C-alpha cells in the first residue's frame, strides 16, 4: 500500500465546514460498510513524533438510491477516492461537518448510487497519537529498573474509532476488518486477530504485519496494542488463552488466564454459544481509562487488577480480578456478538455483564459468595442513587457527550438488578432458555425488543413488553407498602415511587413480582400488575406471626410494613431463630429499615430494635449493610449529646464479631471470614472498643520494630489505620517512607488511607499540603480519605480548604478538577450537623464559587440532616437509656408492638 511521507498533502482535499443543527448526530441509513482494509504506519513513538499515517479502503453497500455517502472522521484527509464495482472512478466533492464529525462525500454530475450496488471508498489520512487514553494514544510505565517504557493502545468506546480512521462509527454498522500495521521492530503489535503471515522486516528497523480478517463487528471493539510486553499462554480445548503484560509482572497473571478459561467455558456451555475465535487475549494495560475494555477477542484490563500473587495480593483484589475478567469475557457474547443497535440500549450488554460478573463468577469461585453479595453491593447501592430525578434505563442520546452519560450506574447496576429480578420471577430455567435464543438473534444487532421477543417465546402467557417495559421506561423504583389488618387476617399491598425528597410525589406504577414467607413455612409468589393496591386474605397467619415480603431481596423494590409487623420481624431477628432468615433477607431488613428511618417513614427506634440482633451476627452479608448504616448514623450523631451512648451501643453490637477475628492466624479463616474480620476490626476500633485499639497498636508496633514479623496483606491497611489512630510524628514518618518506597499503586493508596486515620491535626495538615507533589491518584486519595473519616480528617480538610484557598483553587482550575471539588463540598455537607459547621461550609462555598444549583443541593443535604437530628435524637436517647438500663432487651419492643396492635384494631383497613 502507498506510504504517505509528508503531512503537507493534507491540503489536497478541501473541507468545507457544513456544521448545522439540521443534521442528526446519527448517520443516515442509505449505505453501510461491509469490510474495512486498514493500513496504519508509525515512526518510533518514543521520540515524541506523535502522528501516524494511514489508509482505509471501505467496501460499502448501497441500501437506498443515493447521491452522497456520509461517515465519521476526526483525522486529516490526504485524499478520497470512490470507485464502483468495475473499479471506475466516481467523481466526488468533499464536505465536512465538524459539529457532527461527518465526512460528506457528494457525487458530482448528478450521478446516483444504485440500490444494492457496491462501491469502494479509499481514504488516505494522517492522525494524531493522543495522550488522553482515548482513540489511539501513547502511554508509558516504569520497568523494574525505573526506566520509562512507551506503548501505543486504542480505546475506541464509545465514539473514538473516528479518531483512528474514517469509519461508520456507530455500533449497528458492523463489518469485517483487515489490519496491516507498520512499526518499529523494537516492539510487537497485537490486534483482534492473530497474524495472517510472518511479519516482513524492512530497512531502518521497521516491520510490517498483517492480521487475519475479523468476523463482522462494530468499530468500538477494534483494537491495536504495540508494546514490548511479554506473554504467557495456556491452550485449553483448542483455544489459546494469553495474557500480555510488562515483563516484571507477566508471571503474576496466571489467575487472570484461569478465570478467563473458566468464564468462557461456562458461557459456552450454559448458553449454547460458540466463541468466534481460536484465541482469547488479555492485555494488562497500565493506566487504562477504565477497569476493562471488551475489544473483540483481545480484552484490555487495567493492570491494577490483573496481577495476583499469593500472600501479596488481597482477597479484595483477587475478587476484582475474577469479576472484571468474567465481565469482559461476558461481553464477547453480550455486546460483541450481539451488539446494541444504539447507545440507548447499552444496558443490554452492560447490565447482563454486571449481573454475570457476580452470578457466573460465583459458579467457579463459590468461596467469594458473589451471588449473595450482588444484592448488598449492587441493589442496595443503586437504591441510594436511583430516585425520581434519575434517568430511565433506556434513554435516547445522540451527541458524543450524551452518549458518554449513559455509561453510568443505571446501565450497569440498575439494569443488572432488574435482570436479577426477572431471572427469579420468570424462573432461572426459562430465563436462561430465553437468553439462548436471544444470543442467536440473526444479524447480531439487538434492542430491548429482541430480548422481549426471546422471553415472550418462553413465556407465551405473559405480556413481557408491558411488564419489563414498566421497569425499562420509567425512572426510579417502587416502595411496596404492606399493611396488615390483624383482626380480619387480610393484607393490603400498595405501591408508590420511592423518593429521597420529602416534598416529591409521583404517580408511577410498576408490575411488581411479589414473594412472601411466614413462620408457617409459607412461600408464595404473585404479581401486582401496575395497580395502586391489592388486598389478599391470609387466614393461616396469626396476629403474633410476622409476614416477610421480597424473600432474599430478589425484587428491585423496597418494602415498608406497619409498625406492628416491623416489630414482629425485629422480634424474630432478636431470637435464637434469626438464621431462619437468609443472610440476604437479614441484609434487606437492615437496609430497608435503616433507609426508611432516614427518610422519616418509620421511627428510628424501630430500626434500632431491629439491629440489636447484630450482637449475635457473624455473617458477612448482613454486616456489609450494617456497617454502612451504623457509620452513617454515627456521623449524624457526632456532635450530639447522645454520641457517647451510641458509641457504647455500637461496641455491644460488634463485640461478638470482633471476638471471632483472628488477625494473626488468617489461615484458619474462610475467604468471607477474612472480609468479615476487616469490617469487625474497623467498626470496633471506630467505636473505641479498648481491646481493638490495644490489639491493633500492639501488632502495628511489631511491624515497625521487627523486620522478620509480617502481617497478612488482607489485614495490613486495617492494622496500620487503627494502630496509628493515636499515633505521632514517628508513626507518620514510618508510613511515609513506606509510601515513597512502594512501586505498587494499590499499596500506596492503602498507606494514604492508614495515615488519614491519625488524629493529630498538625500531622494531618502537613500531610494534606503535600498534594502538589503527588499524582492525581494520590492527592485525590488523600482528600477522599480525609472526608470519609468524618472526624479529625474532615476538620483538617475544612481548615486546609480555607487556609490554602488561593493556591488550591488555582490548582483545581488549572487541572480541570472542578467536578472533584464539587464532590468534596457535598461530602462535607453530608457530615454537617450543626449551624456552626454549616456557616463554615457556606464560607467554603463562597470561596470556591459554588454554583447556584450546587448551593441548593448542598443546602438540601444539610437541611435533611437537621430534620433527622430534630426528630431522631430524642428517640435515640430514649432507646439507648432503656437499652442500657433494662434487664429485658425487648420490653420496649413489646410496648411499641402492643400500641401498634391497638391502633390496627381501632382503625380497620
């Protein structure tokens, strides 16, 4: 192919900018690509010559009689040549629409392209090698000798393929790709396919390599990686599994390979799909823009989560590795093989792969308990983000900026939560059968309707579009109200949209799958079919027995009960039979009761009565949720006169679980028990349990005084943090030396988190002032650690923001970190519970020119805190006084229960 030597020839094609709002951002449907032949040529990119030359030859099918061809382009054209099926030149004029990134090729002499004909479009161009980890970019890393090494990589999702070569840069325009690349022989290139033939060595230390033709695929999963990385591989059942990584770490990627093998085989077996290649590559990319990128047949993963060494990598990061690898392998089928027609339907890929990163990974690493943790790490998380001002799951977008906006919690976490709900409601067998059919959709381009059609085939008596659509096309989620009539054994179920805004209402309704259980062993299922309410008899349920709804939290909704039933549930939890409720059900009750108490829907005393049972809880799943709520409540009460009493209550709750920790004997703990131990230690020390503070300090002192002594990496951050709570300058100097000598980003962040636990204000102020010396990751980690601690760290952060405002404000603006500044002010607002602190926050908002909208948001957060304090502090004070003085822990419970029953009898439903 022709090699373009000089960029002077850019002037050989004139671009007339036709930017206008008359065009949609979407390409017209009059033509489509069938095949790309791409040639890219690079000089030695280590020399800062950050341009590349290229040529693309696109075979195009004409779908409608046309006088023009429009495609995307963000490179510099050298020439454009259009020929017909007979290789005759078609005369054209070239226009350019910079607003929509359109290259517009108009036919001259009133010529027309005939329907169903084919043309070839050849474009020569020069492109820019970027430095922002998007498009085709250069990045670097330090090798084990601290020498800077460079590599080239692509990151094309969602709309960056047009920066590498002119193309139809929309997911539905799938085509084959044949790539030829020229580069320095000091590196090697890898792409979606393996090399078609041995590389051709050229003079001047250059090499040309051509890759095999890909199957039909979208532009955003095209990939190229040029580096000096090494590879390890395994061959399993005829498929080559490889990982490419920097030389000093490549041998630590075996776990990632093994996980990819397990994931791929499980998908093939369970969903009757055939993987489309004889190789699956993973590349461990330093500083990747995201955790992973699902390029077809060549997955890019962030190297922070790709390396696993026994004894050096925490269980948490082992879990991350397994989840991210499974997620990206999932995309080989959900996303690459069956591709969303437009970005509005991103969730049919990301939602399923978020779901499978838990539910599929759980099948081959059951000790991680990921299937159970899905609820507490996803459903509960998105509940706190998904309110009436959120968007619908399918939301129409057009511009590149709008497209970026759908890569959010809704497309990933909410979609996955809805998928989980319907997998249970429709039964896993029928749901999986539907997915088998869905993955066989003929043209490989899908919308939610294709998913509906596959489900409808399995469930002919169910209106899938109406049921599923009530969740796809409405924002937010419902609260199910369960009100019992204890005198006539009937139960009323009603629904309304959840809102975390006291003054907001909605008329939205959903089709809700209901599951419920009783102490009699009854487990039943039914639907509320988009009705305000229904009433059903429960003749076998006595007034002294609880009713539990949404068993195991399979449904994406919250449940609120009348006070009497809440107390019956609390009584069951506080009995020796609490394990009759599954860990997920116990977690659900904690999260629902805790949330409703914060939204002023139930009394805080009901929540406190319920969580008393934690005195006997040692399971990880409920404690993950309990930790969030207890920390939040502790922060709210920090400046109140009930704080010390609440701390003692927290000590009581955590004592048993803390006693089960075995910090210096980790080998006797199961995988999930290690995680549980970390939660228990952090909560116990936060509650100032003396045994915890003493033990962690003793172990910390062993670490600094005995070079032979080692602590499990799973407990290291926890011990360092809690061991230096009352630490001094010597402790800081020790930790800072650890930070400076570490080459591991994860470890460096852990050390930052540990230092932030110190309560010496002078040390912390000196620490935060180091921000200018540090990379973005680390100075942001310092500030994040400070505001998350809520106590001394937060106080120092506010003083820093005020005292250093001139320099820090300039630093923020120069680095375009305004969004992070907004995050800082909001986090301060969440911890603002007195008027004095509110005045301090208002001063900071003025100093940093907070916008009017943001001022309203922050004021709303603070006012909510004040409302909660006004209502809840007297009730908490009464509860804690009774709790500490009462010989019978459930006297108050029964008093509330009796009153609730009387009210129910007097006011009939």
